[in-house]
C-alpha cells in the first residue's frame, strides 16, 4: 500500500498533517531499465490515484478479504514518503529554510523512509529496526539506491 497525498490543490494546499488515502501500487520490474521502470511506476501511480477515490475503509476491507494482506500488515505499514520542498509556497525564503519536519524516528519494527528534495539536495532519512540483519539490508539497499540515482542523473 502507499500513502497518496491529497494536499496539492484547493483548500488543502498549505495544510500539514496526515491527509492520505491508501491504494495499492504495483508494476512489473523484470529486467527493465531505469527509464522504463520510471514510466511503469508513473503509470501505476496514476492508476493508484484513481483507485484512491474509493473510501479507505473499502480499500482496506477489499485487501483483507482478497488475501492481499493480513490485519498484521495493516497494523503498522511500511512508509515511503517523498517531499519535493521546492514546490512549497515560499520555498527558498528564510522562513522556509527554518522549517522542520518530523519523521517519527524512534523504536520500530518497520523500515520506513523519507526522501526529501530541497533547492540544494536530495536526501534520505530512514527508520530501521535495531538488528544487525536490518542494518546490513538497509545499508546494502541505500548503497544501491545512491548508485541508481547517480546513474539516472547521469
């Protein structure tokens, strides 16, 4: 499942907090290159946004009844957040530069990630279970993610 923002237009364009809906995003990966994967992901996101018009309770009920996920999966979902702070009204002005957003870091059994972009950089924050296995897996994943971003930018 993914959290799809509803704060990009209308009366909620400057709101803060959790305004979200849940809808599955799925696409084939296979041996496709980065450009093709980006295209597939974008199409899957468009599809998910159409699905997100359904009430969240209906989506969760459908996912549970179909066996797509279990109640345990829903209890504490993994989180992947991407914020492009350059889109915020007033971005780049001194007040914006003093802004703080909280990732909710602390003890967890999840491996959630926050990817943020501002005028100067793209950066990642991660919340990882405190186990050797989790640390090794996330270190490997983050290394590969950096390589992928560098390759795509090149």
